C-alpha cells in the first residue's frame, strides 16, 4: 500500500508528515554546518544515520565534505533531483530559498523549528511545493517513523 502524497500546502498533520518522510530519499540541507555545536550538524547526522542521502548547501563551506557529501554553494549547484529542501536559515532568507527550490523543481521544503515565513509558504504553495514550517525534522522523524 502506497502512502498518500500530501497536497502542496502548509502542513503539520501527522499523516502528511509521515507520508512526506516516507517518500523522501535525498535531502538538500540549506545552512548545513560542519560545526558540531550547530543544530544543523546534529539534525543532518541523525538523518544520515536513518539512511537519507544528505546534500549540504552552504557557500561558506564549499571545498569541505559533510558525511561524505561535498558542500554546494547553492541549490542550483546540486545538479540532480532532491526530494526535500531542509532549511536552517533565518526567516528573512526563506523567500530566496523557496525561489531556488522552485528553480530546481524540489517537491517539498521543510523549515526547521523556529523558522516561519508565511509569504514564502504562499510562494511555495503557488508553485505546487509542499511546505512544513516550525518543526524539527529529526524530532518528527523520531516520533512518526519508528
């Protein structure tokens, strides 16, 4: 039985989150960091241990690798399809990330805990992109996928 695919919209229903996490294989992590004290490092490590492929995106870290994947400066540098864009950037930077996600054809965007931008959510929805805001992907994965 195939899990239902959530419609493109702002979502936080457990069944939608579970379906999204279940179909994702490759995650671009915008704002990924090599610093172990940064939340993005811990969350990326958790997702890597769960079997997801993580592609770190941070222009300040190009030339370095995170969990075996080289950093990219921007989403457009990935050059392959991603299933989800996970965002560790302040809310004012989210519209630019949404524009980049639209440009690469990403089907979903996840804004980490504390990140909310309603205008960017509307922009994503208008482009047919599912969006989750203000939720930690590792917490939700641990809660819903075990």
